[in-house]
């Protein structure tokens, strides 16, 4: 129960504050500004400082195989399910992403930080960097096919989607931190100037609560839309099926380090990320489905994450 009190209550309590701000005070333009501040200054500072303390040899690449392999398999299983429900290819792509793509930044980073501190951020950021790049690019590729893109235009769009993800401030910050860690290990005496590190530390400390407020405010502006039935199915897969699969594969096929396995499982149990409906809006495909999947999974995750924490035996005291 201590994990629920120490993690679930502050995380979703802050989300609730964000929802209230978004509902009564924060306009759409204000939310857009908050998002820009968070993604272009606060989160990059946190990600850079976290990964700047990690050496490449300490990274376990098995976690990428476990999480991405499981997510891709589940995505490919959701596609024919979507087709059986009468969806076109583009809607199937959004349906698959809704059931597999976690809110790893806005909710995941503060959630894991509150649970395990910076030690838990290392495996989480490895998952975020690779999974975001591949899954969002794959979904964009399928949406292009579904919209009738052909030939060179299709390849150009795929390349553009991959380039867009690499330009996203989250991913370069992770790799920059790793590069700095390697550089400081090769050059004796090289280190971050204290004044600059204090600035980065101040920004990093603001990232988790700001991310949660941003997630809550986003929900207030999104609201429920049509197509809630398939969205509920995607939410159930995201919150129950995916974490179970990730845990089973990580425990029995790859025998991940216990902390890394716990972080991977909790990340899999997070609600669908905002990028799901952002991609849907970009292509004007499956917007209602994606929106409802984010709203339903975020609301239900208050309970499902509590159950996962108890089953994993996470203790904070």
C-alpha cells in the first residue's frame, strides 16, 4: 500500500490539478505554450543529466528487444482485430498504436522518478528513445499507405517521419547525455561547469510536476469523442495485456535485471500517450478512437497501475 500512497496519489493528484487548470484557467494556447516549455527546456535538462551519468557498457540492450519486440507483436495482432471490427488500414494503424504506445514522458518519467529515482530513469529512457522512433514512424508509414500515398511520396513521408522523431527534443537529449558521459570518461578533468549544472538541475526538478500538469490539462481539452467501444478495447490491451506480455518475456525469455524488468513492465502499464491522438489528428484518421483511448486509459490507469505496483511488490518505504 505504501507504493500506492507514495506514487499513485502524488502522480494522479498532480494530473487532477492539471485537469482543473485546463478545465477552468488554461486555454488551448496556454497549454500549447506549457507543452513547448516542458518539451524544449525542462525534459531535455532532466534527460541529459540522467543519461550523462551512465556509461554505455552499463546499458542492457535486452530491454529494447523485450519492450519493442513485445510492442511490435501486439501491434501486429491488433491490426487484424481492427480489420475484423470493420476498420480501414489507417484506423487499424491508430488502433494498434493506441494499444501499444505509452505516455512514457508526461506520466512515465515522473512516475518512475517517484518510484525509483534516477536509477529507474535509465531503462525508461532507453525504451522511450527507441520505441518512440520506431513505433511512431511505423504508424505514420501505415497511415500514409492508408491515405493513398504511393511510390516516392511514401518513402519521402517515411523518411520525414523518422527525421521528425529524431528532431524531437526528447530523443537528442538522451543521446547527447550518453555522448557527454563517454566524452568525460575519455578526457580526464572534463566536467560540466557547476553554474551550468545548477541551471540544468533546476529545470530538471521542474520537469516531472510540469509533465503531469500538462497531461491533466491535455485531458481537459481533449474530452470524450465518438468510437468509444474500440477505444475501450485498445485501452484494455494497453493497460492489461501489454504489461503482462512484457513481464513474461522479460522474466522468462531474457531474465532482465529485476529493476529493469519492473520499469519495463510499469512503462507497458502506462496509459496511451498524447502522441497517439497527435498522429491521428495529423492524418485526420481515427481521431475519435485515439482521443478516447487516451482519455479512457488515463482514467483507468489510476486503478490498474495500483494493481501492477502491488503485484510487482514495489515498495517505497
